[in-house]
């Protein structure tokens, strides 16, 4: 369950960070996602 949630989160982060209009927000979300991934594994 957690692994599926992480995969979904990473896919959404890649989609959001690809948008230039909110790239700063996307980078912040990507940092949060990588922190979450490190702490759950």
C-alpha cells in the first residue's frame, strides 16, 4: 500500500515539476517526496 502511494506521489511530482509555471512549487514537492521516500525505506 505504501509503495503504491509513493509511486503515485513520484509520478505526480514529475508531472508537476515539468510545468514551468509552478516549477518552484514542483521542486519543493519533489524535495518532500524524496525525504518521504528515504524515511519510509
